[in-house]
C-alpha cells in the first residue's frame, strides 16, 4: 500500500544513442572480420577462373592452328600426288549392243548358267568343322 501523497510522476527514457552507435560499430567490425576471409577467397576463385578461361582460349587457338596446318599439308600432298585412280565400281555398266555378239536370243537369253563344281565326288558338299 502506498501511503503518501504526491502527484504525478514522469518517467524519462534514457538516451542510448551513443551506446547504440558503439554497439553497431562492434557488430560491423565482427561482420567484416567474418566476411573478409570469404571475400578474399571469392576474389581468388574469380581470378583462378579467369586464368583458366584464358588458358583454354590459348589452347583452342593452338589446336585450330594445328588443324589448319594439317589441312594445308594434306592439300599440298594431294596436289603433288594427284587424284587417285577411279574405282572399278565407278565404271559405267555395259548396255545394249556393246555386250557382245555371242548372246542367245529368246528363252535361252533369260537363263542363268550355273557353273559346275570343281569336284563332284564325296565330301564336296558343305564342310562344317
């Protein structure tokens, strides 16, 4: 129980601006220490990636140069040696009267002659070993 008189009382809030600024500065310092190492590692990683891309570009240029050199050398050799001879299958088929005069006419012309076997004796059939 409160006995006493008095009137109203006023409560004043303390001024903590200086404390808040000091605390924020400490938080910022801790965050900078924690994130500083990660930022440095990220910068190292970015530099390594750029270096790798540069090396790969140089490798691609060297491979392109080598491929062009091989193509040029092949062209020089082809010009020196000349064109290869035509294949037998590239010859035109014989048609019409140019086939020969010894062909028979009529039904006999449609028959396919069979060649006789070299040996007609026993064992000249299918040999399975």
